[in-house]
């Protein structure tokens, strides 16, 4: 189980700094990480559709917003929304809804209610460190280290190396997280559906047909 202290110390290790005994320790590196903690974690959450941070909600159309034209219903984004994964007009999210609009703090659609799966920064989702994988924990640690690097080390070369490490850590975390996802299929076009009488068919055994 990942702890905040563990993440701080992983970040400090990348900077060549000694470990913290606790998060109350009065040291400049700890205060520097404090300053970038929330924005840094939200930045990392925004970079992928992390399984541990996914949340699915049913939204009713906003009674106070009546679109003047276009879509018939408006839906307010939840306060813990970071990034949209899927939108649908049914609770299974299959098939996904393609005909909707994302504008500022609202989604617009012609159905009501709306089902949305999204990356959440709520304390019981994205900010629940007990849900984090080892690779995501490492990704966050490198990101935090990179953000405070210049203030702690004044080294451009260390900063550049941390940028490279961050890119690799992000790719590794995404790849391992994707392995836990169910196989997703893109929606079929109208030409394919017309050839199959409107039925949807997916080839799951990788053999040509």
C-alpha cells in the first residue's frame, strides 16, 4: 500500500536527497514537494485512463440550463472530473455515445440521463493512494522530483534526466494499466452494419475473415 511519505521519499531519492522521517520534518525539500503535490498528482491522473481512478456516474440533465440550439440537454461535469473515458446513454456503456459535445464544464447530448465514466481525483478514487499501482507511484514520484529539481539542485542536467525518466515512467505505467482493461472495440461504421443487417460483430480470435 502506497503512502504519501513513501512517494515523497521516492521523489527525494531521484534528487539525491536523504529520506524524510515523517511529513512533519522541517526541511526545504519537503516543503517544495508540498507546494507541487496536488497539481503534480492531478497532472499525472490526466495523462491516462487509470483503472484505479475510473468512476462511472449517472447524470440527470441540468434543470437550470436550456440549450438555445443544438443538443436538447446539458449536464454539469462532476467536481472531481479530470478526464473523460466514456459517455453513453445506457448503464453498460456499450455502445458508447458518439453524438455529444464537451464544452467547458458541461456535456451536451440529446438523451437523458447520461452515463459517464471518467478519471476522478476524489479521495476515494484518484487521490486514494492505496489504489495506486507501483508503476503509477513511480511515475508520480519522478514527476514531483522533476517539478522541484531546479529549486533543490540548480542542475539543468539532472532536470533533463528526470524529464527522460518521467516519460519512460509514464509509458510503463500506461502499458501495465492497459493490460488490466477489457478488450475495447471501435464502433463499426454504417457500411459494415448495413452488410451485416444492422448486427454488430467483433472478431476476437485474431483470425482473418
